[in-house]
C-alpha cells in the first residue's frame, strides 16, 4: 500500500509540475529519453526476475499445466471488463483495451502506452491499474468471502506480488502459489498484449 501511495504522489507531483509549466522543453526531451530507457530496463528486469526465480519453475512443474487456466481466465475477465467499460466511455475500443491490458502492472503499461500512443492515455493506464491494485489491497477479505480464494488474486492480476500479503491472509497457501505464478505470467504478457493491441486495432 505504501509503495502504491508513493507512486501516486510522484505522479501527482509530475502533473502539478506540468500544469505549472516548470520544466523547460530541453528537460521534457530528457524525460522522454529517460522513459524510453526505463521501458527497456523494466523489460530486462522482468526477464531476469523470472529467470532467477527457481521457485516459480518448481511451482509450474508441481502444479501441472492446468494452472495456466488461472492467468488465462484473468486475461479473459479483464478484457470483458474492458468491453463493459468501453460501452459507457467516450473512448475508442483500442484505447480502452490497451489500458485494460496493463493487468494491474501500472509502471510498465504506462510507459509502453506513453511510447505507443500519448501521455494522456498513459496517465489513464497508470491511474486505472493503480486503482486495481489498491482495490485488491483494501477489499481482499470481501472478495475472498464473495468469490472464493481466487477472488483476490484475480483482482490483483499482474500486481499479485505487491498484493501478496493480502492474498496470503485471505486466500490460503494454495491460492497464494497460484497467485505468484499467475502474476508472473501476466507480468510477461503485458508488453505483448499492449503492443499487439496498438499494432492490430
């Protein structure tokens, strides 16, 4: 929760600095270049994390291939939610689906959307995916009671690592393991889905 609030504070300070026109055009250009480097660094970090996580590969082996259904159903549910949102929002289907394809991974999805579309849509991705994480942290007990043990980890999506304390407390050990695996799969899926949506829609 603390990490999410720090990110939200930094975002708010950036919005304030932009509105007050504090930064020079040269500084904005440097910020754009820095965001490009950050995207590549984050993708490399995700790959390194997965490569070094021996436990993740052990979980995958022990729980067999059917566990892939968990992230697959989360992807389907997220895009169905995106369709529902599109029906009431004055936005293109492509933009709504690109924001949804963040799956709760607000940092990487925001930077990718900034590069592929524009900053306003990237900001929307940041806020909506942060809200997904915050709602999971705040309402995990209610989700577990209403939807069962898979409820909190499904709501968290790719953010299941930062929501892990809430998932452990409300979903039990078995679902926690599924949450770790599902979060890793969705983390890897974010750049593929986001770029594919902008390429094909």
